[in-house]
């Protein structure tokens, strides 16, 4: 004769307290699931915003182009620093586009944006925006220092390539090119991951810089294919816009700024689910 022993608690026993599983705590804000084609929709919406506020977009685009020309002037005298400056030009986009995010937010609310709104966008959450901008600046400076180290190691010192991009990027320097691109990819990936939606989030919601950076990182980690596609589109369009003496940034710069706002909105939605 066998006797089965059960480990299940006796619910009829005095003092029995039923176990209730606690709901899982989700780190950071809830993210919407994005289709792989979402970045194309962001570009379409960004273009629509640019057409609705072309004057403001043209102002920011002209600023981007002038910054690019300034980089070219630096190259004539110090090409080593120019590569790092170009990298920073790409990475500090979220800060530079803050005014464009404000314009898209105004248009989304049915309001008419002004240049004053765009230029004063940073006042919405000035302390946290400044902190996050400072973090990006530090990362850019580290990238620039790493670029100098790659130069020094690759050429056993600092060579003089002033005025000649072709000489710098010749086939004889393949080892340097590979090392520079590898170092750049590490820094670019890190900064992109923590900043892709951080600035729009700081503008739109009352949050802190650390939470905004973690939310951006969470989006990239949970939906890597979509965000890789978006990063590829951003990089390709910006590089193409830089080719004709940075003139393409007059249009592409504000276009991508508005599109980045819609990337944030698609991922997180409106505060409070509005």
C-alpha cells in the first residue's frame, strides 16, 4: 500500500495566505513595437513638417551648412582634427536639432511655430538638456582623442596631410583607415544608442538626463533591427548631404531633425497616452 505525499499547501488550513504573483516591473517607459519600415514613415512625416515650416527649417539648415564649411576651413590647416570634428558633427545632431523638435511638437499640437520657439526650445528642461549635452560633448572629446591616438600609432607621429583628403585616404593607409573606422564605430554606436530619442524625450517630458539616455538605450536594445535601419538611413543621408560642400545639409539637416522627432513619438507615444 503506497501513500502519495503532496507538496501543495492546504488552502483550508488556518492562517493560509494565497500567493499572488507580482506583476513584472518594466524598466523605463513602455515602448511601442515598431515595424521595420517605420523609419521610412518617419522620413515622410519629417518632410511634411519641413514643408509646413520651411523658413525655420531653412535657418537651421543654413547653420548646419555653415558649420560644415567651417570644418573644411579647419581641414586646410589641421586635417587630423577635421576627422574628429566631422564625427562630432554627426553625433551632436540631437542637440543641434532641439529647435526642430520644438517645431514638430508645435505642429503636432496644431500651433504655429516661430523661430523664437525653436531657438528657446532648450528652456523647456534646461538643466537636464544641458547635462545630457555635456555628456555628449565629453564622449565626442574622447572620440577625438582616440582619433589622435590612431593617427599617432598608424603613422609613428602626426603626418602632414593638409589640403589633401585623397592622400590621407590612399591605399597605402588601409591599416589606418580600418583602425579609425573601428574606433569610430564603437563611439558612434554608443552615442547613437544613448541619444537617438533622448533629446526629444527631455523636451517633451519632465524627466532627467539619465532616464532619457536609458530609455534611448532600451529602445535600441529591444528593437535593434529597426534602430539599425534608422541609423543607416541617418548616416547615409548626412554623408550624401556633406558631399557637395555641405550644401545638402540646408535641406537634409532639418528634414532629419523633424523625422527624429517622429521616431521618438512612434516609440514612446504622447505623455499620458494622449
